C-alpha cells in the first residue's frame, strides 16, 4: 500500500477550508524572510499558496541579507502584540548575524506555527497538549489517516535531529508507542530496523534503508531528503523495499505535502487556542 501524502494533504486542506468558511474564522499568518535564500523563497511561495487556498491571509516581511538582529526582534515583538496576527514564521536559514534559536524563541508560543519555541517543546517533553512541529505532526496524521494505531507498536526512528527525529521520538512515546532512536553512532542499524513494526527514516542519507533491513509487512515512512543532481532522493530504497512491506510513503509525495498541510492545521489550532484563552 502506498501512503499518499498528496491525497491526505488535499483532504485535510479541504476540510479546513470548509471549517474556516463555516465558522467565519479570521486567520492571519506573518512570514518573516531575512536574506535572499532561493529555497526559502520557494518554501514561502508554497505556504502562501496553501494559505490562500483555504482562506488564510498572509503577510510577508522581507529583510535584506545584512539586516541587524535587533530589527527582526523588534518586528517579532510587534507581531506578538498584534491581535490580528494568528501565527508567525521566521523562515530558516537566516544570515549569520542573526541567532535563529534565540530570535525564533521570542515568538509568542501561542503564535508559534512551527512548534519550536521552548514552551511548546517543554510541553511536548512533559506529554502535555502542545503545538507539534509540522513534520512530526504530518507523520502522525498520515499514519492516523490510514487508520494505523501507534499504541504499543515498536517504532524505530533513524535520526535524532532537532527538526524531526528528536521531537518525533517524544511525540510517539506520548502516543504510547515503544520508540527506539538510531543515529550515526549506532553500531548496527539493521539489528533494530528489522524488528520495527513502523520504521521512520529522518537521516537525510540517500537510500540508506535497503530491503533486507525491514521487517515483512511493516510500515515504512521516508522523511529524509537528499538532493542529487537536482533530484530529490529519499532515505529509503523505495523500488526494492515497497514489495516487502505492508505500507510505504513515496518520497517525494509522502511527508513533504503533509508538512505543508500541518502549517495550516497548526494555524487553525492556534486560532482556536486564542478564542479559548
Ligand atoms: P539533522 O541533520 O538535524 O539530523 C539527521 C540525523 O540523522 C542525525 O541525528 C544523524 O545522526 C542521523 N543520521 C544521518 N546519517 C545517518 C546514517 N547514515 N545512519 C544513521 N543515522 C544517520 O536533520 P533533521 O533536520 O532532523 O531532518 C532530517 C531529514 O529530514 C533531513 O534529510 C531533512 O531534509 C528531512 N526533512 C524532510 C521534511 C519533509 O517535509 N519531507 C521536513 C523536515 C526535514
């Protein structure tokens, strides 16, 4: 079975579009771009496109490469205090004079679309309700969309990065899965991957996962992205692995579309928090 992130994304977006219309929700996303990173511009265009589709207003603030950190901080403070703004994204990467961790953490946790502020990560650590990082939420929502339960499952994650592997391991434990995290210092990946009911690879290492490393009839989620000769290559050797497993995500076309959909989903969650808070 192919776990199609585009189909699930479109369904989620259509449901949100309907909800925004039905409840007449006024949602506004502020996007801050510092510098002229070409990939960032493409990511932002994509975010704007989907916001526009569901009826979310976007406002973009563009700064030049040599903008001082203080100017970006000033803007974040202003947006935190603006009640018409539901969510704020500081697009990564930022130029060297800006400390991304410090500045992005100044975003009000109730406007933190990416789920990376200390308050939201701390709540994730405590197993409390939180705004989940978009890729983490996208992986869980994709599995749920296909009715796979996580409770009691042996889940193996390759990668312990701050964007995917690490927060994902916490989120899945909060869903009562038994989670094993592998990384570059793991002596024998195969020893663990072969035992996984669900294997999630977030390493960014092209075709790291081979068919002999997965369990028959398991579920394989490919998050990692490597760009080789302008082409996106996933962590999983899809063509060989797909015949051995019960379900697998394509890459591209699996977790990427889900990540974008979760930006929209988090914005709606933030809006609901602001109404109840
Ligand atoms: P990261 O670089 O912070 O972490 C990578 C992790 O993988 C590290 O913990 C490292 O130890 C581990 N690793 C790398 N090579 C390995 C190997 N050969 N064997 C075992 N472990 C290995 O990355 P990140 O920011 O957490 O992102 C992970 C991957 O997911 C990247 O490829 C990134 O591009 C991709 N990503 C995809 C999406 C999406 O929407 N599809 C979103 C976010 C990130």
